[in-house]
């Protein structure tokens, strides 16, 4: 098959490409490789004769207007181009809890993306993943206020990016589900306890303060917003083993 990965040079996309390239024709499409879904540059040529398109791209800015513009424009260019090319399966990576996080501009934009996919007429699979292990540091940074990391005690079920990539590579060679599939990691943590484990494991001098009203991406969390309700796949990597590896202590 010819499989085009939009965002194919990023964290997830590059791993998916490596998993599929030995058995399939894989195009890792990104602005770095001359394919831009915002401007349309190189898009038609990249997806010509493609069987499957996997979209794991993300906005360079998470501010409300730019992120909405990114996901809306990208999909308004990408999906019609796929339709013209006869693509048989569109796969998109999205986020567990998106529909419950609509007070956040980022998640409103992700919802628009999902709606455009469902309305496109192209057979699809939307994969809702939980937060990646790799973004624990980002959560700590965005939650720091007045010298403390302020976090909710809501639950989170983080997953290693390699497990996300493994599932996407599997979906790529299967029939479209035409629905949302939820995936997560093998363990559920309180988000404040998870970030404490990250801080301890990486030797950072940060103090976590638990606040049930602490926002996550601008949204006050319900207890299970960030955990999958009906997961079809749970990753095999446990966090304590993953973070113990020197290359992951960032």
C-alpha cells in the first residue's frame, strides 16, 4: 500500500513511518519534506495514488485563534485532496476527553477537525490517545505558577509514544472503523502523583501543589476526563520502567 503520514517527521509520525516502511510505500509528509497542508504545497503530489493517509500533525501554536486556524485550514485542504485522490482510509490522531474539554481553544479545534473528518465521506478511523509519557515535562511547565507546579488530583492514564505509534501502524493496514477508538497506557495515576514521579525521576527541583481546581489546558478537570472509557488497546510500557532509561530523563 501507499501510506502518507501527515506530520511524518514528528515524534509519532517518524516512529509510524519506521514501522511501516519495510512492507509499504511510506511518504513522511511535513513542511520539512515539502508538503504543507496549510498552503497546499506538495499535497496533491504526495497523496496521489495513496491508499491510506495518517494525520498526526499538530499546530505549532496552542493559542486559540492560531490552533483553530491550523486544524480547520489543514483539514479543509487535506480531506478534499484525499477525496480527489481516491484515498480509502483516513486515520487521525486525537485526544481522549476532547468532547469534555471544550472550554479549551485547543480542544475546540480538535473537535472541529474530528467533525470535518466525519463529514468528509472518506472512510475513517479517529484514534483518541491519552497523554504521552514524553509530555510530562510540558505539563509541569504549563502548570507552574508562583514557583509551584499546581495540578489537579484527577486521573490520567499516560501512554508511551512508541505504543501510540504501534497502534497507528496496526490500524493503517486494517479496514476503517468509521468511529473513534480509544487507547491509553497500562496504568492509571492521579495527575499530581504522576508529575511528582516525573520530577523525582529526573532530579528536578520543583514542588507540586495539589489543587482540585487547577486547570489543565485551561479546563478544570472532572475525575476521569483524561482516562479512556472503553479502550481497545492499552500500551505495554510502564512509566517507571520508561522514565528509568537515561534517554527519557528530559
